[in-house]
C-alpha cells in the first residue's frame, strides 16, 4: 500500500509544521496511519518534506497513550510488526476530518 499518495503529499504541503498549532481536537487530520498487528496510531495533522526526501510528520499519536508528537516518515516505512506487516494508511479518513472526530474523548 502506498502510504503517501500524491493527494496526501499535496495536503501535507499545505499544512507545514506549526500551521495548526493551538487547534487541538479541531486540527484537521491529513492522514491516519496505523499498525495492523499491534499498538500504534498516528493522526498526522502537519508535515514538511526534508531535503533528503523524507517527511517530518506531526500529529496526535497513540502507542501507549495519546500524545502530540513527531515522527519521520522513514521510521513508519521501515517498521515491521507481527507477521512482517508494515504500517498502513486508513483510506476512510478524508478532508475535513478532525482529531476529535477520530478520538471522541479528546481532552487536551
């Protein structure tokens, strides 16, 4: 599965790091990544492409608990979980989806 499509790349380009700062649960989710074989959900709200072609991504993430933070796209691409499964993109998340739509008990 392609994790960053041309459409996702275009939307990330329009939402650089800090562009949604202070919006909290009202921040628009550009793309949702998840680990299909264990813990790990990343609601990416911002991103910037680096000179080396990698993306620095920022959003509301859950591994042990929900928290705001950043991750490099290359880290998500390289991850292999149980059965050798990699990170996947949730295709049902589209434009206009907010963090609070995907995390109903959002309290930050």
